[in-house]
C-alpha cells in the first residue's frame, strides 16, 4: 500500500488505524505448512 491513509485518533497521544495485508509465498514448501502465523510491521510516518 503506497497511498496516503487517514489515521483515527484514539486519545490525546495515540493514533491508530487497521490495515489488511496479504502475503505471497516464495516457495511451495512454505505454502504447504499449516499452523499459526503472526506478523508485525514498522510504519514510517511523515508530518507536513
């Protein structure tokens, strides 16, 4: 997602927004594994 996104204010110091992302498996072996999956991401924010 390389587009501006509107963020919602949760309280005076926390801004939050939820995004849905998908993954593209690079190997068939990774695709055949079944189990729990967790991911995290870092987001850079620029203020103008």
